[in-house]
């Protein structure tokens, strides 16, 4: 789940779709602006994808990661 600067939703959605591990991206209403579904091989890869890629996008203000349980 991602919060972005006002008016930058579509720009961030487009950027997120370029990452190989992002499967789906949704613009949402409420506490968060965007929800991105990602599929990675493990926790290290998840940490790398969020910290090194998603959080470095200029308009991203905050992220919150949820891990799906089987």
C-alpha cells in the first residue's frame, strides 16, 4: 500500500507497472492511494524491491507492506 504526493497517482502507477515483480496495481480511495501486488522469491527480495525501487520513486511518501499468509 502506497501514499503519494497529491496528483501523482497515475505517474506512480505507470512507474510501478515497469517493475518486473509487480503483478497488479490499483488506484484506491481511503487511507492509501495505491495498492501494488508483488511476487518475489523471499524476504530479502521483498525488502530490496520495496526499499531500493518503490520507495525511491520521487512521488512516494510512504509504504505499508502486507505479507499474504497461505
